[in-house]
C-alpha cells in the first residue's frame, strides 16, 4: 500500500552503549526488497543542536546568550562528537559482505559542520559511500569545497519562511550580521560541484517542493536557478537514495515516477507563482496513485478536512492533500 519510495534513517541514540547499538543497527539493515518500496539503509545522527536555542555547535560564541547550564562558552554543544561519529561511520558504512549504511547527519552550526566533515574524512573509504549532511545553516567558507572532495551530499532546506532573506534579522540576533550573511549557503556549496539536494524537513517546514523551489530561486546571492532547484529535488535526491538508475528523471528503462502539474515552472514569466503550482496527477512505477479528476479543489481561503485533520491555507496555497 506504500505509495512513496522510502529510505528510513534509523536513529543512533546518544545515550545508548555504542557496541550494543552498533550491533543492533547491523541487524536491522535492509536495502533491497523487490516487493516493497521501503528500505532501511541510512543512519540518522545529530552532531549538534539548533541555532534558536543556541545549541548548534559554533566556532565562535553566539551574540545572544541564554546562559544555558553546562555551556559556559556560549558556543553550543555536541550530541555526538567527532570521534564518536567517526567510530559509527567506520563500523557501519561497510560490513558483512559489503552491506553498509549511508549516514544522514544533522549539522547546523559551523563547528558541527566542520566536525562532521572531519569525521567523514577520518573514516573515508573508496567504496562509493553516499553520506549526507542536512540543514547546514552555518558553514565556514573553508568547508564549502569539502563536500565535493569527500563525496558528502549537502542537503539544504529553504521552504520555511525563516530561511528567507527577508527574515535575516532574526538570524543576526543569534549569530551577528557577518555570520548571518551566508545563512544556508546553497549557491556557494552547489558551485563547488558538490552533490546538493533540497528537502522539506517536514513538519518544521512545508512538505510542498514548489514552495522550496520558489524560495531557492529567491535567495539573493545564495540563489540557484529553477532547473538546478528541480534537479536537487529529483535526480539528486534519487542519487542520495541510491535509486538514480530507477527514478529521478524521465528516461528509457527507468520506472515511470512522475507528476503532472498545472504550471510551466521553467517559464521565466511564472517564476513568481511557482509556489502556487498544483499537482494534477501522480504516477508511481507506471500506476496512477493520485488524480484531481472528479475532485473539487478548494480555493485559497477555505480549508478541507482529511482524516479529521484541518489543512491550513496560507500564502495562496491550495488546501488539498496528495494521498
């Protein structure tokens, strides 16, 4: 019944014994099942916290000081530190007849990003890993090109309103004007030829990729073009899931995964309305799993309830759910 291709990122809990947890994760690995779209082939690790709570690991102290207990230098904290992350990567990226997890590392502060890259550098192997770091809100310029050099995928989220340049004052209140200037350096990292993906971080931000595309092309000096943003959501994301040979683009021999939409988002005249794009049809592996035919789409000032949950209407978005 699953109508998405899903790669679960199994949680590595910081409070658990490393040896026991590593062995348990090895037993849970599952990468190929021809009868199911579900994979268990990634590990999720937090290396630091969040900017808003001043817990993301930073090289220099925050401008804002919440006087958090246990953080005397006001530079955030590590949940997994660099040596521990490197240990997990070494143990789990290649084991038992070439089974191996790809890692998905939450890294927000510039120190956390640097430490995670160091851990991947320390545990690097030439076996085609596709480790990924996500959020990347503060990255030092010295680390921009390391994603490409280490073959680490850079995963950004720009769909949330808090990521827009117009809300930069809030980021400045946390880290100061200089560090806020390159908040979420999407273009800077992409232009190093790194593998870059865009994702939602739902439910922190909307799951709607068209909002993300709209915001990705509207980030001032950190903008990308529409084509690049679409590829970050499609073929680049398929690469991160190790499924680019099956999906991610329309090509002979690939599965027919596609959506039909009501707007030509490649037309420059439509760049300001990409976020309003509606999906008319969804096809998964050649089978239609969603269609608006026969349905009444609600307008942008009303809401409809699906399974007792009200979907909020905002910013001109249409209130319908893609099952």
